[in-house]
């Protein structure tokens, strides 16, 4: 009889990570004089395995606060941006099967790096960065060694509590103080 067993279990069978910089163009209702602020909110995403990659599809809302009419008036322009990031997988287990469960974690939420007025003067260019980490969960085999003698019968020894008599025999002065040099 063999001293090894193969166990089928669910485990992380592949991992991937991707950092993305993108440029989004926001069309404004007025020709902007200056940009007063830019922020990104309402980020949502889903992930699915496509071949040997994971595809993260999502969207976020870009809000740009800008002045116009020679800096005498302000407005906020909001625009929903959709994206699709393909993440290459590393550490792939070739023996894995049923690997359609994906765990996608945002390492860095979409964040505005820079916003500037385009040379045409009626649009705003927003540079955004984001980062994802993905894990693919699947079924795989694990080989484990077994003890041919079976389990040990030392179930009573695991607790190792001191009884009252042993507790009274402990010397509280067992630590020797060191002299200062």
C-alpha cells in the first residue's frame, strides 16, 4: 500500500496583477478657462476568466469642476467612463480544472493624476491610474504523505496542564539576576 494520497481540493491555481494608466476625454458645455478640481467616484467592476487571462470590466464617474467665461463662472461636468483591462495570469497550475471562480481586488482605486484643457479648448483630458490583483480558484490535486503506523494515541497529552501539586513545586526564584557590568 502506498504511503501517499492524492487529495482533490479547491485552491488558488493562478494569479495576476496589472497597473493601468489611461487618458479620458471629457467634453464640456462651455470652453473652460481653468480646472478647479477633478475627482473620480462610483467605481464598480466585474471579473471573468477569458482563456488564459482575466478580463476586468468596469466603470467609474469622472467629475471635473472648471471655470469658464474668463474665470467668472463655474460648472461641474460628470461623465461615466467604461474600461476593460486584460490581466495576464502567472503561477498557473496546469493540473487545475473547474477554474472559473475569480477573486478580483482593487489595489488602487481609479485616481486622477492630472487634468488639463486640450488644445482645442472645449475638452478636458484626464489621466487616470488604477491597479488590480486577481486570483483564480480551481480544483487541483495535492499529494500528501501518510503515516503507515496511523495516528498516535497521545490524545490525553495534548493538554499538558499543571495539577496543584506540580504548581506548588515551581520555584518562583528560578530567574537569576545578572550583575551590571
